[in-house]
């Protein structure tokens, strides 16, 4: 008797949207993944929904960036435009919006940068205010689920309070609760155009060596009001997925990140791996570890493979 099963209704497809029309800009390090204009995004989301994928996760790429991440919370920002379009044309599709500042900051960091006498640092509290503002703007546009990915301290509580204050008391939050400073994000940074201009993100993302800290981070986010918690990356951190599920028993998401996707694609192109078998096995491992939700760039292909049996 098979103990663990994959199903299309567990899948979430990440999509990258930018301004324009009829734009499908390929990501060189992620074959089959594109930066999409809103009209092309609608086509891709429709294809996914028809394949059986119930949800998409949106990342925005603005035309202009600044040190206030103003595009993240602009009423007519690219994500806000995309949400309104998708809700109008595909009302049954679940729309998750990634809430972070890195794509919108001219320096590429996930928060407000302070240049002081002792070097450069991230201003946590100032960043949290902008994240809360962006979350409300996504909710106003029609998003179904807010997913903060920044790893600033206290941001879940601030977002919950801001959403409640704006009347979105039933808006759920899926927190990137245990997000590690991983080498497996490289292709994503090309896709989202979010590589830091200086330094790195180790001061606010987690040390890959730390498991107990991951559990503390998850516990804090749940106390602050998170409804779903996420482990990112997933494949290299299955022990964390397992411990989170066992410790808290809450809805748990696992992100099969860009590095996982690109490695399998590259090996398959060389004939070294069977893409279908390797992709399904890796996602099955995440499910076996305890993940309820699987965020994967292969969602449409996976849904098709599962439908074929």
C-alpha cells in the first residue's frame, strides 16, 4: 500500500510578471520559465488552471527601482495589475502574492538599507512598515493569500495588524518562516532581477547550519498570526520540513526552488537523469517529509504527468 501520494491540487506555480505586451522573456538559467507581460501571464495561468494546478505565486519585476521599493506598494504596481487581471478573467484561480522588497529596491536587498559609520545594515522596522503596506495593496487588488518572504523580524504581526486594520480580517498569510541563505537561489535572482548590488542576505536569511533556529522562527511566525508556514529551499532541507510538521502540525509549504529545477533540467538535457522521474521523486520526498503544499516551477508538467498516471 502506497503511503504518500502526489496530487495536482497540492501544486502552486510561481510566475514572473513585468510590464509590456506579448512579452515572453526567457530565463537562460531556467529553461521553460519566462518573465511575462500581463497578457502572457494570463495565458500561462489559464494553461496551468486547465491542467489542474489550483494556484499561482506571483513575483513582480518593476520598470523602475528605488531605495524605497515604491513599486512594491504602488496602487498600479505590476503585481497589483496582474492580480486584478487574473481575478477578473480566472476568478476560481487562487492567487498568492510574494511580498518582499528585493525586486523593487535599486540595491536588491529585501529591506531598507542604512549607510552608517560602521558600514551598511538593514533597517528592520522601517522595512516591516513597507512590507505591511505592500501586503494591504495586494489585498486591495484582490489577492487570495499573502506570502511574505523577506525574513524581517516581526513582519507577520505587522502584516496581520495592517490587513485587519484595512478590513481584510479573513486574508490568510503564508509565511516564508524558515528561509535559508541558500546557494540554490541563483537562477531565481536572474528571473526576478533581484541580485544584491553589494553584500549578501546572510544577515536576515537563515544560516544553513541551523535547525533549532528554524523551529524558533516558525514558532514566532505562528504566534504572530501566520496561517501557513513555508520551508525554503525544500529539497536540501527535508529534515526541517519534517521537524516543522512534526512539531507544529500546521499547514506546511515546501518550495522546490530554482536551483532544484535548473539542476534537473540541465541533467535531463545531458541525458544524465530522467526529468519526469527525478521531478516526481523529489516532490514525493517533500510530501513524505510532511509538506501539504508544493511550490514548483514544474507544476504544469507535474499535473500532466499525474493525469497520465
